C-alpha cells in the first residue's frame, strides 16, 4: 500500500462516514437517549461464553453500530479472524502465526504450521503438565530432604509473570492449599529477597519461565535462587529436584542443571503476553490443580468459539473493540479504564496493560507506512470500589475522556452480610453517574433543598455540576469461576486483535520492547567498566552513570 493510496484507513468512505456521524452525535446526551427509549438496555445487550455485556451506556445509536460494523467489514475483519484460527502468519514482521487459541482447542480440528499439525504436541504438553502437577500435589515428587513441597516460586517477567499471577489471584477460592505460590519478576533485589526470606529450601520448587532462557531479569533472579539453594543445603546434583523450566532453549536450561525431562516447551507461534494458557501456566495449575486449569482453558475456548462463529453485531470482542475505536479515533479518548469490582481480580488491569499496550502501541501499519491516526489506548484502572474514592473524580469531572469497563460477578465467593449488594450498587451507581451526570439546575435545586442562600448557591453550583455523557460498558458473570476468568481474559485478547485489524498494525510483535534491552546491555557495560564517553552515550546518560558509580564504585 502506498502512502497516497485511497485504501488508507482514514481515506475509506466508512471512516469518513463515522467522522460525519460523530459531528451529528456531538450534542446528543446519553441521558436523553435513555429517556427517549425504554428498551435501550435490552437492545444494546449481548451474551457469550458465560459473560453478559451491557453496552447501552455508550454515545451511540443504531446508526453508530451500523457504521462501525461497515468499517470492520471494509477492513476484512471476518476473514482475518478466520486467518488467525487457521494458523496463517498474521504476525507479519516476524513471519509467524499467533496461535494462542490452539492452546485451549479441545476439538478434533487440527491446526497446521509449516505443514505440521501442532495439536498433538499441544496435547502432549498438557498431558505432561497433568502428570507433573499430580506428582507434586500427591507428594510423589519431593524435595532433597524427602519432604513434600510447600512453596513454588515462579521466576519470569512480562507474559511469563502477569498472566499466571492474575489468574492465580483471581481464582484464590480454588486454591487446594497444598502449595503457596510466589512470583518473582522485578530485577530490583528486594523482590526475590523478600520471597527467599519466607521459604524453606528443602520444600521449595522453582519454576524458571523464559522463552529464550536469556532474559536478563529472569536469569539474574534465577542465579540468585540457585546460589541461595546451594548455600542452604542444596547441591548442583540436587538442582534437578528443585528447578523446572518452561523454555524454547532446552540446551541452556540443561547446562544450568535442569533435567531435560523437567523442561516444558514454548513455541514461537505463541507470544509471551498470550502464553498463560501454555506450560507458562504451570504455577497456576500447581496452585489450582489441573482440573481447574483445564476449566480455565475451557472458558477461553468458549470465548474463542463465540468470537469465531457469532455475527459481528452480537460478538462481545467485536462490540467492545469497535466501541474503543469509536472513542479513540473519533472522540479523542486516549485512555481506557478497567474497573474490576471483585477483589480477587484486582490484578486484571496490569495484565491487560501488557496484552493491549504491547500489542497495539504501534506507529506504522503492517506494510511499514507511518500511521496518521491514534492506535492503542493507555490502559489503566484498579479495584473498582477503591477507585471511587480516588481517581473516579477525574472520570466524572476531569477534562480527559476515558471510557470505562465495569466488571463484576453477580455472586461473591465470600458473601458477608450485605457486602456484595453494596458493592453491586456502587458499581451500578458509578456507571449511572458517568452516564447521566448532574446539571446546574439539579445542583442548584439540591443546594436549595439544604437551606442554602442564593449567594452560597451561586458560589457552589458550578463545582457540583457533573457533565455526564461519559461512556462505559458493564461486563457481568455469575461468579469468578475458572471458566468465567478464562472467558474474560480471552475476550480482551480478541478485543485487542480486532482493534489491531482495524488500525492495520501487527498486534503480535513488540520491537519497542527490544530497543531498551539492546541499550541496557551497553549501559550496564559502561556502569561496570567505568566508560562514560564515546559510542552513542548522551551527556545525560553519561552523567547519571557517573552518579551511580560515585556511590558504588568510587575511583581509587
């Protein structure tokens, strides 16, 4: 595609139609739409894979959806969904498929990569995981002192950390209690130090999670764990009893001391941020048991089937993705807020930050042309009820537009008095307040009812006005079960993919991540060797290196 091609996204008639439609919708308030249509909730409501989506609180009408769907079809979205599931090389810059969906495929359908059906190996790996988890949980595999394992430490970073940690925390009620799981990711020595203080080398299993077995943070933390193990009763020969790896680099894992039979595979057709469904999910499987891990996969597969077979107009990932395009490209929203109203799921925004921002934080098309429109939003948020007393103020009265997803189960795992009813009421009240706001007339009437005089009403009324018309979705499910969590995470994976299709970006590479790694090695060399001039070192970096060395490596 050339720069002046009429098929560029912003030159498509469907794009121009949405621009014109936005101007027509600019003065329309959602409160008016609800007042005019008593069936709005029922009409803008969809279900799939055990999840329910209320998207009625959006700045849209039927015509909006029609135009968004027309844009999606002009970008060949249905064909590109099929291409992903068929294993085509949709990661164009690395010439690879993106087949995380294969990891949860329980059907008899084969998926071919380079002429080979990958499903037999996926199934073999799941069977190996099953046997491994059984051996650990049944105490068949013990530590060097012949004691059952009590703790598992997962060492990884990025997708080898965020996804498994999220799922483990989200499904805390399903922990069998035999093992306590710890996650180490940060290269800050405090992270692993705090974990090592709480565990016993005789009863601790380490999972080393690194596709390349060369990731600096993971290898440094692994070396610390090994030295700690060797200094506290272990030996090089005993490493095979306490260290297991998930990697594509078997040779270096073996050289480290991990027995080859204790190494689980990773494949180049699964990106790190989509890998929690693979053996990267071992800490989750060990914590929850393999039956619950398989239920997690089943929930994700149910969303895969919904995504692949449901018409676009009723398709949860497609609807949520296109609404994100609507706000990001036509209303100037540069952020999206994730608000889980479930304490166990408080880690969801952090995982989705990687899934979305590492995928669609791009500035060139798949063909390498500069982009002249907004792509991936800033993903942020946190535990919903807590945020109400903090950053929700910006959502309600700030000048930034950040559409929100309210995520809540209908039933709690811990029903105490009226707590869940109060939590649910808070969730609904926040989405309602974002939608309807408070007019100056309503603010004045409220102040007058409190007995305030005219001067005080004039002074306070402007501060009490809340514009409203702020969009949100509400995602509901019966309870945070493994199936529901699997479906929810898969929904956001597919939402990210759909937006990547619309924006014509490669959602499965991450070259921006690589630059910092490349520069980091050179900077580390300069810190350790004291060379702060020459090369590509700028004056700021050189000065900061000198400050660090003055504290740690004073010149003799």
